[in-house]
């Protein structure tokens, strides 16, 4: 029996799972927060040493004893700028850094518009993208920008450190597809876009295939390519064509496995590559659980469990109440400066339980809009995986299958990004040993799930969506069209 490890370095902690290579069964686990003196979870930049210190603490006590290979998953869209000697030019810029919003707009204009970017790299620059961060660096810190000789993302940097900082630096398709200067469609970099952003060329990491190894440590420990958290979580879940994953955080995201890259000039779809050789188009919403928390505060409730219990006292459609949950503006549809709206107030609807239910229905209908963006581009959605701490709330489970128009799968809670990283390590190890094909990942056991079918609720759910859509289109005419 072989043993592999997967580590997930998020914005706040490191989680490690040690797994059986054949079944994926978790044998041991480790966890450590990032050092508070080096890494604030709300910070927009960080000393990458925090990631290494956290990794070392999570792996303490012999956790990695007997491990033959390690896979690395890490937070996406971070930028680690290095000089010619491989030293850090400045602290790493993180994905939540919004300072590059103007830089992203400049880049869109400089290349000739959103359509040009969508065709070039499958995404339109946003503040989070490394290409926009490079533009910001060139404009705001020109002396630092001039020193940049190479750039890595967080999982690239961790892999490089684990291998002893070799001359060869690597990344994977998933990570590269989120940079804004690598195309998932062509499988190649656009160095001209790096120069457009930074003002000069710099070295970019070699893009490895899904089952490739980044290298082997002097002790003989194989390190796989690594990937971003989104791609690792999809791989850990075991999703495939026909599966969509809806993630319920403060903001929301919808992603699906697809056979090809999608160019979307509207910017609603970001065309990532996944960790298996397929593609992973993603649609983001700026508002998801934050709408539930806001409703709970309005109603004087202590937690979302109480909000869910109250919502279940109402009925589908919330007596005509519709909440458009655009509390922070919205990305899907593109309404960056709007606000949320509560519509349909009548005397009979002005009860706490109807507002509570409208919050859940508004959140789910907004995410269903995001699903429709993918469906309109030919992405098949046969079932929907629902992730997040709020996914198991009764008010979510009661409405989601009908509103999404598909069976809903709720996996048991787990760190699927770390599991995906471990599965990638097992794949690379198997290929190196000649026991696995580069075309077929290890068939690990699927996660235990709860499956909910739409059944008779389908017509009810679609009626709720029609009510929501009519309100959205009346208040924001022309703002949302999934077939853009």
C-alpha cells in the first residue's frame, strides 16, 4: 500500500491529508493556521514564509512519515514576484487585493476591449488576476516592477520551495489559466500580455500536464505539479462532465467540467483549465451567504440556522416577496454599482418568515442565473454539487433542486482541495511507477453524499425563478442575458 499527501494552503491556514494511494482513504490529517504576525487573513499582501511556517507546523509529529509523493493546492490569483536571484521583490499580492481595478480597466482598453481579451486568454482582466497585479505594480511601484525577473503563484512557489528552489520553476494548467496571460484554449502563454502589463518580459514557469511530476526531492519524495484550490477541490470531489459545483461562500461561484475552453466577451465566464486535462468554466456572483447574514441581522436572529427555521414557516414564493441580493453590486449580471432590492411588499407579505424565505430564494435564484450562463454556452448540467457551510440548511435543501432544475448533491464536509492535491500526487506517483496511465487518474472512492431530486418541486421552483426573473428584468432591464 502506498501513501501520498495533499496539502491545501488557503488564505488563513494549511490543511494536510495523508491518503492511501489506491482508495483515497484518509489515514492522517494535520492543520495549522498561518502565523498571525506574518499573515492576516484579511490582508491583501503577505510574506510567503508564512505559508512555509504553517506547512511545517501542520506536518509536525511525523505526519508525513512513509509518504511517497506530495501534491500542493493553494489560494488562487496570488502573485509572487522574484528577482534574478530568486529572491522576493516585495510581499506576495493576494487574490483579494482590489487595488488593481483601474489597472484591469487599463489593460482591457490597451488590448482593444473585452472581446480581444476573451479570445486571447479566455477571460477578461479583473483586479484579482495576476496580469492586472503586474500592471498595478508597474504603475504604483515602478522600482519594484523593474526588478521583477520571474513570477509565480502561491502553489508554484510552495512546490519550488519543497524541491529546494531548483533552476526549473513549474506550474500547472489550472493555475496558469487564472493568470490572464496563459490561454486554456491554445495551451500557451501570451508573453506580449506580460510585457503589456509589466513593461518588460519576465520568466514564466513551465506548464506541466495533469499527471506530470514537478520533480523529486533529494530524499526521493515526488512532488506533483500542484494546482489552484478551485481545480483541486473539483478533482477531490471527483466531478466530471455533466456536473456543476455551486459554492456558497459570502460570495458565490458556479463551475462545471466541460470539454472545451469558452471565450466570453461579457466577462461573466472565466475559462479555467481543470486538473485532469478538461476545462472548468466558472461564473462568479458577488453575493451569496452575505445576503442570508444580512437578512438574519435585519430580523434580529443570532445565526443562519434560526433564519432557515423561520424561512421554513413560509411557502415557496415568499408570498410575493423577491429579494435581489445585489448587496455589494453584482458581477452576474454586471451591475457593479447597484444595490440589493426587496420587492413585492404587501400587507400580507410583511412578515418575518416571508423575508427569511425571500433571502434564501433570492440567493439561490441568483446562483441559478449563473448556472444559466453556462447552460447557454452549451455546458451540460445533469446534477449540481452544493458546497459550503450553509449547503445543509433545510431552507437551502428545500428549494435548491427545484430552483436549479437538477438533482442536487450535498457531499459530506471535507477539505476537498487537500484531497484533490493528494489525488494528483497519487496520479503522478502511479505514472512514475508505471502503474497508472497519464490519461486516467486513480479511481478513488467517491465522497459520501446526500442526493435530492427535484421531483414535484420542479414546477414550484421554476415558478419562483420566474417571479425572481420578472423582478430582476423590471428593475434592471437588459442587464442579464445568459447567452451574451
